[in-house]
């Protein structure tokens, strides 16, 4: 694993989606073990005890093939998916592009996955060690997308420690319209109804490309419908200054160029919710300092994806060590003490 800087050029010589597939296959052969975590990193969100606030974002292990391998690499939790009720191929290839000069990725995958049934079967066979959330979405051609979300919540609840409703991908036409207040309210009412009182917590994943009024409206609906946490945020359709030759590709941009926007949106949601809902930060997090900044700004947990492409599989452990050092430097006994102290 420590050889990653040496093997990265070889990986980058392979088309991005194929390299990702090879990574998943390689992780299948990795020995499973329970990772140890510094007790100062443990925190509780939505009634779940997370051994570390550093999680793997959805999109890496779409079909729930290797969640335990990622937990073994030092992640405090793993989110699989996005999973749709029926299998779907996603958008035409190529649809995943590295932007090395910008330490970024553009994707227009389009919820490609093998469907919820196969993922359910895999997850039902794993030992329930470590927190694994399930991110659910709607099929592109669904006549009733809200019904797809409700179906996903109902189907995946028995094997999920938490469920994430993903209405923020830019790669399914019209999906982000579900972030509008009336549509979101209807979606959450139906999702909560099928989840019931005994089901797992429900998180909502939002886009970074929101106006202030949108943030306020989403926050109000989320509070009213008792959403258990907000994930801020998904990829962006914006294009800040980029230098890579692939900068003009359509799709969602992630990685370092998203950092400032994702941090600002986190602060916006912290202000709009007044701390009433736990926040989970995603977008441009690549170091302990990045994670610490999000925690100080109001995030109880953080999620990684694109940084793994550039930093390698030991990144979660490195961020954890850096985060512990920062907490210690500033006199915090644990992560929870630091949340929201520098909004």
C-alpha cells in the first residue's frame, strides 16, 4: 500500500473506469480485519456510534462488493451505492475522467449499478461489523421517481445502518428538481412512511449548486420531516479555473476545485439549520487539515472519494492521524467537542 506513489503512473495509464474496476477486484482479494481507531475519533450521529468520522462516500463501491475491505483500510464508515430499484447501465462511455493537474475528477456515470436486489443479497450475507450506509436513487426512466426512492428505502432498510436519499447527482436529467421544497417534502413524507419508526436513520444528500433561498428551503423541509443528517455536498456542475485538458467534459466535478464551494455550502447549511440536524461534509477533502476545517465549520462526519485517486488507499489512516494531532493541539478531547466551534 505504501508503494502507491510508485504504481500510480501505471494506474493512470489505464482508462479511469477500468482502473476503478481493477481496484474493486483487487480489494476482493484483500484480507479482512477490524481496523483500530483512536478513541478520540469516536462520535455519535443519528444514534449510531462511528469509530471515526472519516467515511467513504457513495460512488466508490456502487454495488456493495467490498465495504468490509474499505473498513479494513481505516474508514470509520462506508456508504455504498447509488443503488436503483432496477439495474441500469448508466450513461455511454467514456464517462469518468481524471484531471491530474487539478487533482480532480469529472464523471457523468448516470447511476450505473446492478440494482438493489444483488446488493441486498451481498449485504445480507456480511457480518454486521462496522457501519455501512446505503445510498438510494431513482432509475432514469422511472415514471414515478419518488416511488423509486420509497421502494429503495423499503428494500434496503434491513441491511443498512443508515440510508441516504441522493437527489443531488447532476447526471440524471431532472433529478435535482427533487430538491425543490414541495417535491422534497413529498419525497421525504413517502420515504419516512415506508421506513417506519424502527428503521435506520435517513440522510439526505444535497448539491453544492444551490442559491441561498434553496438552502433555506431544504433546511426547513429537512427539519420538519426529521431528516437524521444532511450530506453536503455532491459534485458540482460549476467549472472554476481548471487547467487539465479534460476540463471541458460534461458531468459533475469533484476533488480539489470543489473544496471552497463545498465548505461554503456546509457553512450555509449550518447557519440555516442552526445545528438542528447533523451535517456530513464531502467535497475536496484530502488531508487532516481539510477534515478538521469541515468539523470546525459544523460537520460531525466527513466523506472522501476523489482524493483516494491521487493519494492512495492509506489516505483514511493518514487523515485520522493528522486529525488526532489537530484535536490534541487545540485542546479538544474528542471530535464532538470541536464540531461547529469555528463556523
